[in-house]
């Protein structure tokens, strides 16, 4: 009688090793089961692991091996291609394999849920002949949700899926059912023919060149940077390439940085393609997310659209990968498993031998460098599509303005001119709250967070001080806590203060503030966007929540209140992010038939980088910054790995990293520089003191070899009082 096979599993533990178990006697496990889920006893609990090897022997004595409990799958949940990518990610990001797997699987699969498609795809909601003749504006104001969905379905007579509607209209089911009771909409399975689908739009020469170029390489790894100004028609390039991929019987993966896809945008995909589209985002219930994941894995969803985590979705017939807004920092996971979805997507396309398209109006300097090095094909869309033209830009020197004046005289003039034309205005300031500093003019005391190295921001609406890092809230003092003076002054400005000054200057204007405070209510963002599109708002005041992904046809003036913060950031990527944000915000102006204008307020009107960005554009700016990076040995000319440590005291965190540094220096690996350890720029956050040890090298392989050696000792060097983590290619050095 032969010995039972040894099952080698990855378990969701912080340990790097795999774990051996015995197969029960009645199991017939073969290599075909690799990638299946198996429940096993682990210490005093039951864990779900993934089978990665079937072996004949183990280094652990047979009498010490435990027996597996349950085989959950008949067929693997992860195929060899999925496991290849996961193995690479575990090695590259130095994160335990079992925890990587647990991170990429839907939560229900981690909980042992069966892998069956036990609910049919949602039917489409369609307007009825009766509903087509109802004027949504005639509905009472309290029925604004019904009015919005009614108008949306009137604009899309072919119907929209509930998944699409839910992207910009959370939990639409009750409202749709109310419309259904009135006989204005109904549910139906839509069988679309070619005549009911929207045709491709005509391409301009630059778009046509991009489509032709990539079409010739659909059967190979072909990395491309689609570098197109805002409004240049990148989405149409995506759609026409996806059409070709689907015609070949393959699947397309489309990544977006945030789930601010509107029903209109996803509707473009649904109206163009007569195929199921799987959407993966944070608003889905666990069951909905599992269904989309299984649809993709089964190959029945030729198109998958999703945010960062969608990069791991199994796609057996992958034909193209598209990463929209590739520069966006949202693609980088900042805690735990610190992966970059953009970089994982690149490796996935390479393994699958398919083209990958990185799209952006403001490409990351890393991607521009790769294009310069001819690692990426560089495809440029230099003009806005259709009739829209680039906005004109005006620089305002704030040094000549009264000190307390938030809105310059020039910006006020432009606002009045655009209000007179009944056009909308967007004012951008990347700081919420009323004022970022509460200062005692008598003794110079300032309101600081007791849990973080950060000032408390004053919020006028609640009259409270709030820390935007740990979330603590406290009442604003009426007297200085140090000297009991009443001479307290609010310094600086945030969205609330800008809103207040606008109300004073333009009392007749309808003003709307959009930031993470005003949109805290569940339906708030939806309601506000609806107001804007209905023309019920004259002036929008907002943070970067408004900077990207939104199409406001009637916005013709964009005012940037203060651009200077990004010019003097302690992070070497600060100027790059400032430029990207500026281009994205400016791109909201004049996206339809009316010309746009952009007004920039600055105390640094002669700053070289700012003037280069305004007068010569993003690429000239990028050339200067890349030269600075080369001179200072910053990425993309070198590689970085950040070792973070947190503790209840600064000493413990720094001592741990000093011990790590000493060990690293004893390894005597040439070509690696160790910077620090040093307190993080924001040393204290949420009562933890944070410290950094930065590892830098010209060669990626050298740097990763050092970290592999360190991983062997880090668990033993860290006491229970230390939390540590490894961040490969860090985006945030805070």
C-alpha cells in the first residue's frame, strides 16, 4: 500500500514557507488539483489554503504531519497563469505567498463559498413607451432620484444594467421598482443585434495611428504609452481595440484608478458591445463581486472593468490589458501587500504575451522614461477630439493682492464674466475645512493633534478642530490653552473658507462645495453631481475629488486657488503630482463647444517649473524634472525599497531599524546605499511613532537580493512592540 501524497499548501499566515499536510486516504489527489482550496487544521483553528504542490515525501516526520480536512473544489480556482503571476508578486514585493493569495481572492472564496454561478446575470432596465413621454422635470423635487434614473434611461433606450446604474447611483433597486410600478420602466433580457449598438466614432489621424499600431501586435507582448491630452479621445481608442480583441474570441481587462465611472461611461461600453461586462469595484456586495469574478474566470465575460484589485481577476482568454490614468497613485496599495496594479498589469501582459496600453494625459515620469528608453511604444494624441479646444491660461501674482484676500481681483473679474454668460465655474483648492492653522498671536501657540505630528484643521460648519490623519475631533478653544489670551487667529484657507468668501462676493450665485466632508452622507456625491448636470449650480468649490473623471460640459472657467504647495514638497515626487493635478483640473474647462479659461493664483509667479508647465506644457516640464532626478539619483534612475517601522516610542522603532541596518552592512553587498534610519516626515500618526530605512541601488536585482537576506532575520529582530513592513517602489515617503 503506497503512502498518501503530501499536500503542500500556501496558508494566509505571515510566514514565508509552505505547509505540508497528509491527504485523507479516500482522496485521489493529483497534479490536476493544484490551485484548489483545501481546509486544514492550523494550530487551534481551521484555515483555508491553496494547494501548490503534490509531493511524495516531506522534511517533517510523518507522525507530526496533520491530515487535511476538506477539499473545497473539483477544479482549481487559480490556474497556472494566475499562480505564476501570484508567485512573481510574492517574490517582487517580498510578501508571504499565502497572504498574497488571500488578498487577491474574493472574500467569499476565502470563507469557503462554493465556486458556482448560482444567480443569473442581472437583466437590463429599459424605458417603456409610457415612460418615454414623461418629462422628468415635472416630477416633484422629493422624487429627484426617480427623475434622474428616468432621464438616464430615456437617454439610453437600449437599456442599462443595474450594475452600471449602481456605479453612480448607489442602491438603485428601490427607485427602479418605484418607476416600474408607475409603468415607466421595466426589466427585460436584452438581445441586442448589430443595429442596436452604437457605431464606432470616426478617428482623427493620431487616434487612427494608435489603433493601427496596436492592432498589428495583438498576438504578442507590446507595451504602449498612450499619451493623450485631456479630451483627446483615448476611450474611443480603447473601444476600437477591444472590439478587435472580442472578435478574436478573447477577453479585455480595463483598469481604472477609482470607481468614479459614471453610468454614461460604462454605458458606452454596454452600447458598443453585445457581450456581458464584468465590473469589479468596492460598491459591490461580496456575492456580486464573486459573481463578476466567476464570470471572468469562466470566460463568459469578454470585458472586465475594475479598480486596482481587478488586476488579479482570472481571464483564461486574455487578449489586451488597458490601464487608464496610469499615473494615478490610487493604483498603489499603501498598506499591507504594497503592490502597484499598473506594474502587476505590465507583468501580467508580459506573461500572457498580449499588448498593454497605459493611457494618461499626464504620464508618470517612470512611464515617460520607459518610453524614452524604448521599452514602451510612445503613441501621442496631441489634440482634443471633436470641436473642443485647449483652454487659455492666466497666471495671477498673489504678492500684489491684499493678504487676507483668498480670491484675487483678477479671478473675481473672470468669475463675474462667466456668471454673466450663465456658464459654470470650478474653483479648486486641495485642502478641506475652513483653516489649516489656529494660532495664538500672543504666544505663538498652535493647535496640534495630540496623536499625530500634524496641525488640527478648523471646520466652521461644526466649529470643531479635526485631524485629517487620525480623525480625532475636539472643540475649538475660546482662549489660548497656554497663555489664556483671546487673541486667536485662523490662518490659511480651505474649501469652507473659499465657500464663505464666494457667498459674500457673489450672493446671487448658487455655490456648491464638494469635498470629503460635504460628501460624507451616503447619497451626497450622487445628489451633488446631479445638481451640477441639471444646471442648478453656478460655482463649484472642491478638492481633487473633482479633478479627474468628471465631465462638466458647462464648466468654462477653472480657478486654482493655490498651486504653490506642490512646488516645495518634501517628497521628491511632489512637483510631478502638482503638475499632473494641475493638468487634470485645467482639463475640466471648455470640454464642449464653449472655450475654456484657467486662472492660477500663485505667490511664486517666476518659478521655473511652474512657468515651464504653463508656457511649454507637461512634456517640457517632465524633461526638466527627469534631469533633476538623474542628477540626484532618484527614480526612475535608481530603485528604492522602503522599510517602515512603527512603535509606541520613537526609540523602539529607530533601534529596530538600526539593528536591521547593522545586519545589512555585515552582508557587505556592494551597490546598495542605506539611508537612515530616520523618523518619518510625519513622525507620529495615530499614537504610533514611525521611522524609515531607505534602501537604494542602481540595479533592481542587487536591491532585491539584499531584502531577501533581510527577510530571513526581520521576524526574529522585531519584538512584539514593533510593526514593520516592506514597500517596494514606494510612492509615498511620508
